[in-house]
C-alpha cells in the first residue's frame, strides 16, 4: 500500500462511501486528476495512492464526524455512502427506513455542518467550496421504494435550501441522481423485492460516468451551478 503523503498544494475532497461502488469511483477519478482525497467509510480502504488517506467511521457518529472535520480541512464534500431497502407500504421495514434516513439525510446534515467552516474558507479564498450529494432517480417516486425515495428527495430539498443560503459565499450544493448503476449494491438482498430496472439506453450507468460528472461539479467551471438535481438516467425519466 502507498504511504499517504500530505500535500497542501493539492485541493482536498472528503468522500463518504469511498471503499466501494460509486464513492470509490469518484475517489479514484479525483486522485487521477490531481486531487487529494480523504475517504470515509465503515469498511477498510481499498484505494492505493499516495494522495489518499482513509478514515474508518460510522456516519451515525455525529461527534466523530465533528472531530474528524476539525482536523481535516477540505474544499469539497461528496456524500456517496448509502444503501437501499425495498418494500411496499403493506410490507415496510420501519427500522430499515429509519436507517436509510439516518445514513442519507442525517449524515448529510452532520457532514455539511461539520465541514462548513472549511467550505466557507474555500469560498472566501476564491476557489469555491463544493458539496455534492449522491441522490437517485427514484427521488421522483417508484413502486416498492417509498422510504428510499423519501430519503433521496430530502437530499434535493436540503441542497436547494443550503444553495440559497450560501450562494453569496461561493459555496455550491448539488445532487447527482443516477438511474440503475453497475455496482455490487444491485444484487443486495435488501432490495430483492424491487429489482433494478434497465435504462432505455440498454445498459446500466457506469460508476465512472457518475464520477466524471461529480468531478465537473467540483471544478471552478461549475461555480454558477448550484441547487440542482442532475439526473443520469439513460432515458429512464423520459416519457415513454
């Protein structure tokens, strides 16, 4: 494994869910394009790069998040950690719904609040603070996924609200919402009652495609883009 070498000349991004799936793809893409990345995950790190440092943390631990943010300045925050548990109204798992809300919404709130001083500093310096939440096309509603849809829709509402609050200080908040994406989560038992639906373009969204969009949103060129939900749907959200 490469030894992490701090480099204050590189921009730093904090990415949750960085050990697998979309979060890992985002981290790898940023590392390849000149970023320093701090990965947050309950699991061990899976990236081997001198500009990557990994922090094992449960995102339900608000005090742990606050303590980590106090020692880890970053100008970008990407909340990609998440999971889906499916179930119709007559078969809801209320505990699973609460866990999804905790990870997707409450953790997003704690992370954004904890890193806000660093985002403000980036905004004041002129480089801009950036926040991206990983949403889902399901935020528009989908049979059997009501609890998950509610959590993802809440991310959009929060991003729009905070974008309005902080646009004048150079901080942007956006949501990237993919359709079915080729990660291990597609086969998770927790979503067995509502299997993934193939986008009309005939293939799954690739994690690297999501990562490329996120990288753009973190770039200086994306400064005017804030408070938006951008859907990578492969045609899924179009009228059929």
